[in-house]
C-alpha cells in the first residue's frame, strides 16, 4: 500500500491544533480569573452598599463616615468598570483564539478527508488487481480445460 504523501503535513496540522488548544485554554483561564476578579469587585460593592445602609439607619449620622463610604463606593464602581473592560478584552481574545482553532480543525479535517480518499483509492486499486488476477487464473484454467478437451476429442 503506497503511503499517504501528505502524512507529514497532517501530523504538522495535528501538532498546530494541539498547540492552539493549549493557547485557547490559557486565554480561557485568564478569562475565568478576570471574571472571578469582577465578581469579587461586585461583592465588595454589595458589602459597601450594606455599610451605607447601616450608616443611614444609625440615629447619630456621622457625615465624615458617610462621605468616606460614598467615596469608597465610587472607587469600587470605577474598579468594576475597569475590570468589566478587562473581561471584555479577554472575551475578544478568547473569540480570536477559538476562531484560529476552528481554522486549524478545518485544515486538519481536509487533510484527513484526503487521507481517507487516498486509502479508498488504494483499496479499490487493490481490489481491481485482485479481480484481474482472479480473471487471469480463471482464463488460464478454462484455457487448459478447453485445450485438454480438444486434444482428447482429436479435433
């Protein structure tokens, strides 16, 4: 059976696909870390809002503590906005890496289809060669049989 001439290229494409999967996994891990940080900022904001509610419920209102809590809430909102932007940027990188991976998968599948077609062509050629050999053997046997019958009859 002749070897698939593009096997080295197929192996290379498989290697590229595996490397791209690792890059995608790395970027997805970054995205998960960024999302956890964003969730942490949201939790801090909720805690600060609860503190503000507690300060507002106190009978003796301390304007300095209230102002400090409001300022802190503003800083938290700014941090949430920055982290939200960071998550969106990582989401874009994830989408780009996923698109590159899909391209690698598509290239590999094309080569695999070519390999499968090559294997099918080789199989069909082998079947045809086997059929030809069987036909030749049948013809030779029939010829011997016919030749023996003619000699026996004396024709």
